[in-house]
C-alpha cells in the first residue's frame, strides 16, 4: 500500500469540503452545530501551515 503525503491528503480533504459545501442536499439541510465547514477548512489551513513550517517529510 502506497501512502499519500500529508499535503496530498489535506488538498483532497479541502476539495471534498468544497464539493460538500456546494452540494444542493447539504445546502438544504438545517444543521445547527458547533463546528462548521469553515472551522474544518481553518483546521486544514493551520495544519498545512504547520507542515510547511516544519517541512512535509512524508514525500
């Protein structure tokens, strides 16, 4: 099994979040929760920044 780099996985996750956010079924939901897609995006942005600072050693 080949492992993808962390940066590749973060990119895929962010693309998936965008697709979910734009999906009509998701937009039709009336969700009231403490964590939003924007919060999750911010998490991935922070994680990506940390990887760039410390170096992505998974390549």
